[in-house]
C-alpha cells in the first residue's frame, strides 16, 4: 500500500518503520524527527499525503492535528483514508473526520496504548472510531503495527475509549501508590502487601502488571529508577483530555478530576516531570497528611 506518515517521533518513527519492514511504500514528513530507514522523506505534509491510499498522523495534540489535516486533506486522493493515531481531544477528532468526509475521504481516530515499546515491537492496541469501510481499509496496517484493533464506533469513539481507559488507569495508579505508602506506615511488608492485593479484590493492572513498588511484583519502571515507561506528563495530558471531555458532555467524574489535579501538581510543582507515572509512590512515601 502507498502510505503517507506525518509525525515520526517516539511513536510514529517505529510504527512507520514496521510498515516499511512489512513491504509497504511509506513517505514521511516531520518538522524535526529524522526519517526511519526505508521511509522516503517529503518536504511537506501535503507532499507526503499526495497519492497515498492511507495517510497516518502521529502528532502531539489536537491543535496540531487540525492544522496538519487542513493541509493534507486537499492533497489527498478521493477515497483515501486519513487515520489519526495521536491522542487528542474528542472534538478535534470529530472536526477532522467531518472535514475529511466533506472532501470525499474516509477518516479514523485510532489512538493507541502500548507506548514506545509497543510501537517498536508492533504490539500496540488501536482503539478506533470511524466508518466500517475506512476501518476495513486500514485494518491490515493495524495488524502490522499492533496486536489488536477494536472498532469502537463512529468518529471520536476511539479517543473516547482511550481517555476513559486512562482515567481509570490514573485513578487506579494513585490509589495503589497511596495504599502502599499507608501499608509502609502500618509496618506491612511490601511483598506481603503485593501477595495479598494482587490476588484479592484490590487487584488491578497497576498492581499486578506494573507494580509501583521497586523489587515487588513483575519488572516495571519502579525497578529502573522510575524511568518511563509511561511518563507522568503523558498521563497528565490524557487526564486533562478526559476532564475536557467530561465538561463538554456534562459527566460527573470526581475521581478523574482529582487524579488530574494530583498529576498536575506532581508534574508542574513537584519532581514528577520526566518520571514514570508510577513514581507517585515515592511522592506519597515522603508525605504526611498535611
Ligand atoms: P513525539 O513528540 O515524540 O512525536 C511527535 C512528532 O510530531 C515530533 O517528531 C514532532 O516533530 C512532530 N510534529 C509536530 N508538529 C508537526 C507538524 N506540524 N508536522 C509534522 N510533524 C510534526 O510524541 P510521541 O511520544 O511520538 O507521541 C505522539 C502521540 O502519541 C501523542 O498524541 C501521544 O499522546 C500519543 N501517545 C504516546 C505514547 C508514548 O508512550 N509516547 C503512548 C500512547 C500514545
């Protein structure tokens, strides 16, 4: 397939490289990042999109996505599909889908989970919003870049699934970390705490698969000095998107709001920037109730 790929950073670079390895012809454009091996470099986003059957974007936020979409949509051939894999606000995803549809193009919002490791290994999960025909066109590419693609519904449904999942994850990680800090103060051994909770009703992905306590449970960023992994900054971005969506939809999300406020404080006022999101545990360790 002829593919345009715009945004070849930490995630987009390895995703594009996997498409090349699978034999697809990929033309890329990025303002800063180098072209991965085998990706032909274009001089603009529009040039990368010209003649492509599928244009994939992997960009920092919704404002940039809207600007790039304005540039590439007029350059795309009728019937082609614009597939955005960035994590952006639901409104931007829907606005871009509307613009693409008006130009006779298919559009998908297809944010991912799995991080940089999943992008490199081709094991991402795609959460996809958009039409059936566009999903069918891009599905073989999802199968190369990932291990699972769930068609969640119409435009915006992929972003909705992503921010709901990460709102649960942020709140659960905080609950797991504060419980470990409480257990410490109660004199409970962390390994025993893990043994009990990971097999009791407090279990979760945060505890069982990504335990925030070093030396306890499976290998996780806690065992590597809290080097991300999934950075607290990115968790904050996703929690803010979930709060933005909750406000727009008049949904009551008090735990999500508190998780967003705690990660904001951690990243912007404390020492959380650049650390894994599970570094909430050393944060709680240092604190009392005050
Ligand atoms: P990144 O900053 O490494 O990559 C973004 C790239 O977009 C950069 O190389 C930048 O130069 C390029 N870019 C910015 N504006 C551009 C423009 N106008 N035209 C062309 N290129 C432009 O970020 P990333 O970690 O690759 O994340 C990309 C997206 O994936 C984000 O939306 C992020 O939230 C999401 N995401 C990231 C992770 C992760 O673990 N890194 C996990 C899941 C989802």
